[in-house]
C-alpha cells in the first residue's frame, strides 16, 4: 500500500479470507491493473492523441476506444487529464 497502511491492509485481507471471501490481488503499481491494450490506449491519450487516433491505432471504432479509456480512468481513479505517459517515471 502506498499510504503506509500495510498492517491494516493485511488484517483486512485476513478478515475477508476468514469470512470465505477472496480479496483481490494487490498490485505493485497503478498500471499493473491495466491490460496491455488499456495501457497502450492510456499512453496515447496521455500524449494527446484523439479518440479517433487511438481507435485507428488499436484497430477498433471510436466508441470502443472511448469505453476502453473510461475503463482505464475508472481503474486508475483519475480522468483523462490525470493520465501520464507510460514511459514517464513521475
């Protein structure tokens, strides 16, 4: 966890498991949650490409590209303006 709540996270995972539930796998970085296609779309969007350009690069239609970027933003907890290029270390 990035906020320093590792102990709380572990306790919560143990409680969920004890209750018979299967907690989601923890990810080491934000982009671990993205598929390769989502990561590619996010990178293009972060670099200023339009939905149409992203769709063309991914061999899909513009509506599918918009849905893909919506999923990316939901997973990362941001909007399109908060996306950073994949190669950006910050």
